[in-house]
């Protein structure tokens, strides 16, 4: 396992992560403590709402709202650059022409064969 | 959301409706019908905005998303539509600790935790980035090596077929002369299927 290499869809297992064994600096520890403090605060807010006996409505998750809003409103932040216009052309415009061309030539070839009488029906059961 | 005292929901709705009618700059019937009621309790500046340029904007954005200022890293501003949404590590939910008490156990996520941009792709039913038993390159080589080898062998088998030698079927009685409607009085020609 010493030659385990990471990949985009395969992360490093915790037992092979050098941070687990060698990173003992106080900066790292303080950062971890800050993150734990934020997490604990959010937990507290959630638990207070969850266990409130007088609550009648759903608990709204602001992170979820932000995520949904960000995913559905990318348009104000869009800017036509080389990369974005290239992507738009490759995925939006080129397939139309390519598919038209492919289907048209295939259909024309089949039509020629049928007219000439050489068309062989695939998966034909009656012959 | 802050912990609230018990509120009268109908009163809240009525107050919001009345405020909307007085605030909105639509006139008459359209204000009454369309209203100005927000669907959630979030304000405009707690929603995602545009890419942060100054350090103060970065700090405000980090606070908005409940992330440490040092940890907050927005997507690079290449006009791809991300705005100031944070760039979280590309790790799927199946990598998270299964034994920790998550608020939402099936999603392995706590309430209020910032969601990855591709969260819906990284749920446990979908893309999984957890460590593989052997390295990815080794797995790829094994799989594609096997598939490639099988394809090659099948192609060669088509090109150079090898089977038991066969010949046309041999029938007795002079190739079944009488059964095939031959004249019983005439003598058929001799058909020999052997050589000595």
C-alpha cells in the first residue's frame, strides 16, 4: 500500500495521511478548535429549535437556502470569456450541427440502399 | 436563525402583508394581489452574492457561509457563474464518518453546514470519492487490460476460425434414390461415399 496514489475519485485513506501522525503544530490545532467552535454553535442553534416544544413550523436551513439560491441564480455572475463561450459553443451549438449531419447522411444512405434493393434489415425475424 | 419566542403565525403573516402593501411601489389592485412576501426568513445580504474583491468582503462572505476566514476560498472569478460561493473540498458524503451523530444521518451533514456546489452529485447514492482498495492506476490497468485482451482474442478468433472438419451429410441407399421419388424399375447409378 506504500505506493497508493490518489485520484480524483479515490482519496487517501486516513491511515495513510501523514497529517495524522506528523502535524502537531499549535496553529493546526487552533484552526481545528476554531472549526469545532463554529460547528458546536450551529449544533446548538439546531438543537434549540429542534427541541422547542412550542415550535410549529419547519426548521429552515440557511445553508440549504444559500445553496439553492446559488445554483439557480448563476446568471448575474456570468461573463462571456474565452472559456465560457467555448464551452457554450461546444455543448450547445456544435452538437446540433453534428447530429443533423450524422442523421442526415445515415438516413440518406439507408434510403439509397432501399431504393437499390440492397437494404438488409437488422434483427429481421421473418426471413 | 436565532431561537425565537413563540409567535402567532397568522399575526406574522398579516403584519408582513400589511407592510408589503405599504412598502411596495405598485399601486392599487396589483399590490394587493402580488404582495411582497419573502419565501424564507433570509435577508438579501445573507444570500450568495458576487465575487468578493476586498478583504472585508471576504470576511463578510466567510461569516455568511459559517466558515473560518482563513478557510474561505471562493471559486476563481472566471465568469462561470459561481459568485462568492465557497470552494469546498471535492469529497463525497460517503467519506464522512458513519458513526458520528450527524443532524441529517442519511446525508451525513449537520444543519447550517455549507453545502458543496455539487452536493447533489456527492450524496451517498451517487459519485463516491472514498479511497479505493488499490490505487486507481493499478485498477484501471487491470480492468482495461482484461477487456482489451478479451477483445483482441475474440477478434483473432473471428479472423482465424478453428473447428472440427465437416463435410456434407452422406445418405445411404444411393443417396436415398427410392425415397426421393426415383423409378423403382430403373437401376440407379452407384453412389460410393468411401475410398479404399
